[in-house]
C-alpha cells in the first residue's frame, strides 16, 4: 500500500512538472496567437464586400474546395470535402460557410465557419477474435472489415480564425503587417 502511494505521488509530481514546462515554454506563442485571433475576429476590411468575397472564393478554391454558386451576395459556401475516407475505421467531411457583411461601400467584416462531420467507422470494431490455447493465444476467427458503416455524428461548427487570418494576408497584406507589428509591440511592452 505504501509502495502504491509512493508511485502515485511520483506520477503526480511528474504530471505537475510536465504541466509547468508546457505553460512556461508555450506562453509567448500562446499570447501571440491569442492576440492575433482577437485582432482577426474583429478585423474590418478596407475593401468592398464583393472584392473580399472574391478573395474568399479564390482562397477556398486554392485549398481544394468546390465553391457553390452564390444564392445571395455575401455568403460563400463550399461542397462537403472528404478529409478522411477510410470507411473501415472512420470518415470525416468538412465544408466552409463564410459570411461577408457590408459595412460601407468600402468596408466589410467576415466570419468563416468550418463545419465538420465524422463517423467512427464500421460497426465491427475488432476484425479478429482470439481464442486462448494452452500457453498461447491463437487467432481462430476473422470477421472482416465490418458489415455496415456507423451513422454520422452531429456536425461540429467553429469559427476558423486561422483561415480568416489567411484572407487578411491575401486581401490586405500591408495592414496585416501593421497588425503583426502592433502585436509584437504589445508583447514587448507588457
């Protein structure tokens, strides 16, 4: 019992050390990322909404998405794209929905949502059954890859600020450099 308590104490100490190291080594990057994401989420483009929408469409095409025809101006949608297509284990699909809001004739904002769907794969989780013989395990039965796919889970939608930052870099590179220099100054003077 004392031995198990000693092991538990040592494991707790190791986990505390790993957590402390992760926090101290990642703070600068994490703070930079947080500041960049804060600036990106509230960024106002100094271009017209149709110009920014055209940039969004091109960036999505460059990333391998098929962009759907516009139902109405200011909304850009893509077809579902397969990320992981191994039905034996799992499948995952993603798409983007980007809303470009016109503020004035030369200013707009946008929000890019990444929506993903996934399955866990086929219903046969273990393709082989193991029988125990004397002093050894022997595989005796093979079930194959599975009989039918599992249902798709609930969609997961999140705002993709990294994608939005790429749009800023492409549409307004000079202003993106200004934002980066402001973040660097803010980190240096905190």
